[in-house]
C-alpha cells in the first residue's frame, strides 16, 4: 500500500511539473513505477525519458537547474527516444511563461547572494578556473571545433554556412570593426589557440599582435601555430593575466574572455583596458551577454564546465565602462548565431563521440553532450546572445556611420584570397569532415 501511495505521489509531482512546460511536441516521461506520462500535443519533436528511482525525481524537482544535468550524467534520467537536446527543447521553449515555484524562487535568491563569492576571480582563482575547462586534452577540441580552433560564436552572414566559413567570417567581422591599419600593435586578451591573432597579422596587416591566455594548453598550441605562420615574427603569446599586461596598444580585442572576469572585476578590467589603449585606440569586446535582468550563473555550468563564469547583463557592464573613461562607439547583438554554432559543434561531437569516450569516459561524454545541448537551448529559447561592444578613448577614433564595416569586410575578403588563407582553412575543414584530424 505504501509503495503504491509513493508511486502515485511521484507520478502526480511529475504531472504537475511537466504539464505546464510541454505544450507542443511530445514528451513521454516514464516514472520509476513504470507508468508513462505523456505531455504536449503529439507534434514534433518527440522524446521519451525514464527516471530510474523516485529520489532522482525529487532531486530534479527540488533543483532543476543543477540536478537535470546531474541526473543525466548519473544515468538516473535516461533519454530513451530522441536526444537530450530535444528533451531540453521541449521543456525550455515555453518555460519563460511558466511561473516558478516558491521553493525555486528562494533558491534563486540564495544563488544571487552567492554570486560575489563564486565570481571572486583573483589571479590564482582565474588561472584555476581556466585550467578546469581549457586545459583538457587538446584532442577533445579537435573533435568538434573548426581547423583554426575558434572556441567562440561564429558569424553566419547567410545563416546556413558550414562552420569553417562562419568562423572565418567572424574573424573578418571583428577585424573590420577594429579598423586595423599597417604598423599598429594589437593586444588579444584571452587569445585561445591564436586563430584570431594570426588573422589580424596575416590578413588585417597588424605589425605586431600580442596574445595573452591563462591556459597552458592553448598557449602551447598558439605558439606552435605561430611558428608555422608566414607572419610568425609578428606574433607573440604569453601566459599572462590581463591585470599584469603593459601597453600601450593601438587596438585591443577580446573574444569569449569577459564572461570569466566576474562582476566584481568589471571596473578593474575596463580601467586596465583604458590604461593599455593608445589615445586614438579602438577596442572590440565580444562576449556572451544576458538580454534580461542580471542573473546568476547556471549552477550546473558553474560546477562542471565554467567555474567562476558569469553572463553579464547590459546594466552590469556599461556602468563600469563609463567609470573607466571609455566611450561606447557601437554595440551589436548577434542573436541566434551562437545557437547555430553550438548546433554544429554538437553534431560534430556526436559524430565522433566514440573518440571522446576513448579519451575520457562515458560519464564525461554525457556531461559534454548535456553542456552543448543545454547551451544551444539557452541561446535559442532564453535571453542569451552575443554582444560585440566597440570602445575607444575618443569618440573621433571611429567613423560616423557603420558603412565602413561592410567596406572593410570586402577588402579583407580580397586579402584572404591573396594571402592564400582560404585554401588551407577549407582543406582543414575537409580533413575534419573526413575524421583525419
């Protein structure tokens, strides 16, 4: 009798949790008792999940932000039909309009209070946070990134380009906004494997590009590729915190790094950029931003993927820019570009998943699949986008209208063909598609 009552209570809790969320498509939820609950209108997509035990159900309902991923990693929540991406899509595409419970609101409020502690990214913690994610086996990133190792949002000019084309377009778009002229010195903060900095030297014509990173693995990769570049003498890479860099530089670029600074250090970051930038200098900051009110970092992402990370809202970072004495010359919001990038990464990762299992293990691959899937749904159905913020010391440093961006992109595209850059990039894409890299 007690077991039947417990099973009935668990099924009732699942019904109440999923019914408001899944309105279109179809999600089947198999309770620990074996009973199947169906939600939605029977359309697409369709997926089925199974809970192995009632504690897994209670864990999910108590703290869905953290425990959905944990239950999936532990296989206490199994996807029996469809993919975990489709499960998340069914749940999240209508979630903004569903009120959260009082207990979840209290948990959210507590996490907002914890933000300063979790984002206290002083030098030692910043380096440890970067090592947690970026110092993984380099062969893992080969499985799903483009040949130039661009681990940031691509730029889809048409919307259906392949990954290599879109990542090249991203570098071209950024270089155009930087307004690089011959003889200028450039700083790349958070340079990754050096793909963008090589482009700025080889194609955009920078006289010297300094790339700084806190990842030893990325530093080694950037230095190795710089040695093979025809402009290797104009490329320099250092294992260095941005707070320790000395200038001046004519141009500063930072792609996918600002999310790791932390709200407490926004002002220090922008003051340092102001100090490093020449009087006529221009800076381009490309990062994941929140188009809604300030929020906390997803707790599952915080624990397993990007400790110390934060997706800032406009109201959080713009005051720090103002106080640092920098001028905002342009803000562009790239909507859905990262969703498409993540879809391509996820498809490439899943196509070579067996290789990832050989590098790590099954649990790691479930974690990585959930990370890519959850990130894609966040960019599609939640208020997350890419912000490109152009900054300067003086407002006269940038043309009056945005027409120059298209003109410079066209000129850069011509230089790409003349530099021989496009053919190696496309050859690298062919090797990745063939699984030989």
